[in-house]
């Protein structure tokens, strides 16, 4: 019977009041009334009304893992004032545990079983058919705490999603293989804008992402693990260092301070990957060498930052980044870029930004499309007047917008050292340099 305080009520009330900004979803409805019995020669008894029931729930996370809790609240009512009974249960039966399965306000704790779980509540007045309501299905995955992987380890779709609640280190000599269909949630310790509790996949050995296509079941996705979340980013991405290597295929990574950082002395190859909605999409520093083939770098604070490392990009798209699409900055040593058959569009602070600190910028950018940017400025920018370009070739590219002034073009092609762009690449219309886009086969 529903009366008096419940054993978990105080915990539930405190949880809801402290998480006012979190997702609360209400499901409500009622069942049609059931007819009363026939008369016995007198006045027919009043028709009984079925109970009404709405549910509220709160998790604060995208995917659950063993030990995570869901705060539940059932709000039953009955027009006739009939006493009501209710019960909580799971489908499949027996998954996890309820603090009190007969309380209107309770807490469900996830067990170790991986898979989809449905939580439902049934209320009855003992007269009409019971009313059953469900909250949207929940997904329970495999919890990964702060740990070191020191041997060959495979993450499978059958145990997906993987919920990381600590830093993961792939030791030197070890390999982590992630199969197609796996989702990885890097969950911050708190839902606030702290930076100390954001976790990282630290690769010192080898990482293999074995995606086979772009669909959910074929790709691999590395995402933030909280919803809602008040901070800007939820994790620190994948960091290759030491002599680490990587072969990443059909990977989507988002919600990080940095999506992928390559600072190892060996090669990391990314093919058919999507890096989006990160603070920085890709950062290549120190002696890092990175290959991008048929990748999309979009919607990040900055697309790709190359500093004292090497980048090879083929048939990739740099688009809709708030900062530059590709920034090549000479640091302690030369920064070298080899870009061919790529597309640059809608980047907010320049498609291609060339700069130098103490090292040289070495770049070959050819057969690529430069399309209109958000700010309407030129597609290629120099951060300083003393940028030292060494063996830099901007040739046979296709510029699909007007350069603002001819001095921008002349300064780029005539006043800079070893810039060998052929002026014949350009056509002149009304004093501006324009050329139609070149058809490319891009992902």
C-alpha cells in the first residue's frame, strides 16, 4: 500500500534537489475506466476509474556501468481514492537491484550484466487492470577504472559500451585492439567544469581501431560520458607518446580537450576517421608523424595544429572549425606538411595558417579546394611578417572565393621566399583572384 515515508525517500529527495539541472523526463498516462457490475434492480454502482501513473528518472550519464544508480520516482493517483499498490521491476528480470521495489521513490543500482535494461513500474487499485509504465531503455556497459594494459587486449562489441572512469594507459609493448561496433565513453568524475577529473587514453604501446564502415555497428566511437554536462569538454582524448604507434580506422572521436594528440616518434595513421566537436581536433607536436586519409576534421575549436612534426593529408576535409582548418607552426624544429586533394571550407580563422617560432615551415599543398570561410577573409594567412617558409609550394590549388586585395596575393606569391605557386593557376575577374572549385572525391 502507498502510505507513509519510504526507506529511500530521504536519499531520493536530496538527490533530486541537488541535481536540478539534470535530465528529468516524465512519462504519464492513464488506462480507460472499467465498467461497473450490473444492477440488481437498484441504482447501478458508479464506474471505477483506473489509476494514473507518471514516472521521473535521473541518471546524469550517457551509459551505465556496474554500481551506477538511477533515481526513480513514481507519481500514482486514483480518482476514486482507492488504495494503491505498486511494484518496480526490470526486463530482463533480475537485473541490478532496487533499494525498495515497492516504494514510490527509490533507487535502482546497475549490476554487472552488459546489455539493455528496461525499468518499469506497475500500479494497481485491486479493481481495474494494473497500469504499467516504463522509462526509456537504459544501456549497461563494461566499467573500466584507472588501469594499465600490459598485454594484447581486445575490446569487443559484445561487451560494449566501455565506460572509462579513470585514465587508461596502454603500456610500451602492449596492444589495445578495439573492434567495430564498440563505443567508449570517457566519463568525467563530476558533471561540472573541472579539468582535473577528465580522463585520457594514454598510448605508449600500440592502439588499433578496427572499424569497417561509418554506421554505428561498423565504426568505433569515443565520446564524452555525461549528460547533461556544464563544462566545455569531457575528456583529454587519445595521446600517443614515446614510441607509440596507431592504426585508426573508421573512428569518431568528440567532446575532448584534444581529439588525438600525436607526439610519439613513430607513425600514427588515421583512415576514414571523424574528429569533431573537440577543443582541438588533432595536435601534432614534438617528433610526431601523422597520416590523415579520407578523414573529416570539423566543428572543433581548431582543426589540425602541426608544430615540429610531420603531417601527410590525403582526400580529407577541414571544415567548420572555429579557428584555422590547418595551422602549421614551426617550433623547436621544422614543421612539415604534405597536403594533397583536400578541401577547406567554412573555417573561422583561416583555412591554412602559416607561422613560425624558431623553426621552419615546410609545406606542399596542392590539388586542394579552398572554399569560402565564415569571416570572408583570405584563405591562406601568415601569422607574422617574418614567417620563414622553406621549400613551400602552394601549387595547382583551386580557390573558390575572391581574395580581398591583390596585395594579399602578391605578398603571398612574390614577397615570400620559395613560394612557387604558379600565377597561371588563377584567373582574374573584376580585380579579384578567383577560381572555381575542383571536383574531389571526399568522404
